[in-house]
């Protein structure tokens, strides 16, 4: 069998592109806590719910939302059969005093950006749990975006004394997000 220059160019171009794809990392990466959402361009990582101390009606939830799209993603709501209600809250400091306030309307996540929910910042307020949560179990939550995308995530339940997962996009994850 003989090859003309066009076939050889195509052959070597295919090999070059395959090698370039491997070098650039165009392969799925496994990461603890990562929940890849297919072709939506939205990635949810480190969904965690913290059990409060004592008898309180609300719990805090934290997660990381990576918007890998070229347009803003607007989080409209978070729902779960495990809670009576879930709202997005932010902590505002006024005259040295921290106050939690609900986020009104949509929560925007700019294109090619991530939102890291953490203590003292943006977080989820989860109230009226359907059952007593136990550290180590998981609960499902559905994130609903304005464009109709719905993403189901499994959130790990943590005891109040446990550290949140420390996240730096693209780095190896550790612990202690405060």
C-alpha cells in the first residue's frame, strides 16, 4: 500500500492532535468531592452541610460552583427533599458586627469563574430538616439555574467541629475552608 503526501499529512496530524490533547489534559480528571455535570459547563464541588450544635432550626450549607461557560450563570434556587426550605444567604459586616441577610433574586456566577461558599460569606441556610442528620451521611440537593439547568448534588453531612474542605480550583484539595 502506498501513501501520498496528503494521507501522510493527515496521519501525522492525527497523531499530533492526539498527543496535544493528552498534553493539555483533555481527559476527565477524578477529584474528591467533584460532581461533573456533563455538558452544562457547570461543575459543583465540595457540597457540605454542617450540623449545628444544640437544638437549632437551621443548618449551614457550603459548596463550590465553577462556571466553565462563556456566559454568566444565575443560580435561582436550591431545593431538597431533606429540608423544608433552602435559601442563599450572605454575611454582611457593619460597624464590626456580622449580620446574615438573604440574597435577593438570582445569585450570579460570572463566566469562567467560581463561587466558593464559606463561613462568613455566601452560604446556604437549610431549615426544617426532614429527619435528624448524622455526620457522614449524604443528602441530595438540586441547584436550579435561570436557564432551566438543574444539577443534583450529594452533600456530605459534617459535624460542627469538622473542617470544611479547602478548595483552590485546579489544585489538590485539602481541608480547612473557614
